[in-house]
C-alpha cells in the first residue's frame, strides 16, 4: 500500500501551494537571447535555476504571479550560498576572506 495521499484526500485539503508567494531573481543581462533566473516558492532561499526565452519568461511570471526578490532577500540568499560554498572556519573560507581582504587593500579600502 502506498503512503502517498489518495486523490480524495488531496482534493479536500486547503490549496496552500497556490497561495504561497512565488519569487524570481533574474541573473541574465537585459536583451539577452534567454532569460536565466532563479524561481522559488514560499522561501526565496530554496530555488531552482531556469532558462527561458523572454516571451516565455514573461508568460511564466504572469501565470505564476511571481514577484521579484527584494534586495534584502537577495543578500540573504547570496550569504547562504557563500556559506555553503566556502563553509565557516574552513581553509576555503580563510582563503576567500584573505582574497577579499587583498582586493579591498588594492582598491584602497
């Protein structure tokens, strides 16, 4: 017997999925042949990367009722990605910090 919900029980639950906020974050430059973007449902940090022609992207966003991630959400997502990429307290994190400090020194910061 399957542990998946039956067709009957799925139809009786509130449709929370459709009420969840859908987020987009465009990663490609304007005017490119394809739009590269992140798409998230409910939590901007849990996203998939998608690529579509511009007209399909516009239709997709309209159909989904998607909103752009705020600058704060984008910064949080980037911080989480950095944490996963370099870790905290690891050799890679130390190298990344050293590289960032060297770049700031070269720029006079």
